[in-house]
């Protein structure tokens, strides 16, 4: 079987965007409306905002939130986040999504020497380091793992800076807190990106946030984007030492968060019922749909489906999956190209979990595409 048997299709694929969530551009290229696409390339939950959060946004539009400058200190939002995580407000810094905070973490990383980037891994860490001329080295992760959770972090501790994603992107592995704490005892700086951790059933047990008060060399980054599917609002936050975050605050743009983001962020973090209801909804969905998707992916000829703790799964093949991905796109199904992940390539794709009906459409379309490819061989 050769999943790369059409040269013209392959040339397009090589020049396409290598990140998920490019809905507008993909819809235009495919000649379809955005609403007709199943976007399994971006790892967002498939649930809409609850009524209270909708009302929060509408009220924010009606009130002064758009007329006046946002509070530069984000004091109310900081206090809400701090109360939820049981830390002091000075140890919290809201940001314009996790990406802005990753950029500032890159500054501190570049000042602490060489950065170790586990690979495959999120390409934004490299971007952040390049902003500050930071030096980095890739450290390969094993590309075989079991479904047992949580798992031991497989890289040995060193004296350098290390960037950890928990659960890991793109593999979906969830690292244990105990194994990550060992890194804090030797590394000059540990940056832990927990953007997906609230989505993992029982995942909070592995969070490093409770360790921040004991380790001045720890930065934890969180995001509300994944859990609430609000990528357009850009809300993230960092938890670290007061001194470190005060430095970031003094150097950053004056108003990194807009009034709408601040309003909805405050409501999410203040109203525990809203937060817990969404977490329970997402965990139930992952517990039901995750095993179903993996089981059906494993039944596809020529595909290896790896276990995952969260809302995306990594698949591989012995052949390039470039044309496979492109033909699925022509069926209005977008999967995540893994070329931007160091150590992966055309033989790998990441599939984000969808609602029940769309997961079934994805499997059906994959079966059809594979059947046609085998017939062509």
C-alpha cells in the first residue's frame, strides 16, 4: 500500500499550513462553507458555551467593558484564579492565551541556559526561544507507550531548562506529578504547559501547581481555550513566583487582555458551578468517545492508533499519510498535519475527538478513503 501515490496532491500538502484550526483558509481552498467542515485538526471541545457565559458576553458588550481601558493589573481575574488554585494572587498572571505566556517563559528560559525540548513536541516553544535568541536541544521521547495512566516522565533529569507538556502534545501521554517533581530538584528551570490537563479525567492529581510555592524554578502555564472552546477570546494564565511574574508584568504590553476576555475569565473562575459542570461534561465525553475512537482507529488497515489520556489521538502508518489527509479534507474532514512536530513527519496524523456523530463520520470517511487507496494499489 502506498498512501502517497499522487504527486500533485502531495505537492499541495507539502505547502499547506502545518497547524490545526485553519478553518477559514481551508474552507476557501476546498470551496465550502466553514460550517460544513469537521475540524479534527484543532483540539477544542465540541460543546458550546453555557447560557450564563453567553449572557456574560452580551452584558459585557452592553456595559463599560468595551468603552473603558481594561484593568492593567487584572486584579479581579487574578484573585479568582488564585482562589481556585489556592495560591496567592501575586503568583498568578493572566495572559493573551497561553501563547503570550509561553513567549515570556522563553525569556526566562533563555536567561537560564540551554533548553531541553522533548520531541515530538509543541513547536511554539521553539518560537518563544527564538524571540530571545535562546539555545535549545531536542531530546527524543519514546514513540511507543501503553494506556496505563499516569506515566513516568521518560527523560532523565539534568541541570538545564526543560519544557514539559502535560498531557503531552501530540502523544496524549499524561505524566505523573512525582516523576515531574524529580526534574525540579536538578533543572535550572522547569516550564510545564498544562493547557490540556483540565480535560484529562483525574488529571488535576498530576498538576504541578501545588508545587509552585516550594520551587522557585517552576513556571506552570494554563489555558481556558481548550476546556471552553473559546480560542477567539485568548485567555491563559501563568502560575509562578511573584518576583518572576512581576517582571513579566512590567515588560509586557500595557493591555494584553481585552475587556470581553477579562469578563468571561472572571465568571469562569469565580462561578465554581460553571467550571465544574464543564469539567464533568468534558470528562464524561472523553471517557465515552475516546475509547470508541481508538478502538475503531485500531481496526483500520495500515493504521496504528496510540492510546491517549485526553481529547486527541496520534496515529501512524508505515507509509506517508499526506494524500490520505488531503483526501479526507476533500470529504470536509480536517486532521492535524504532524510535520511541525520535531521527530514526526508525513507518516503521522493527530485526530481530535469530536461529538459522537462526527466521530462516526470520521471513521466512515477514513474507511472509504483507505478502501479507494488499496483499490488503486
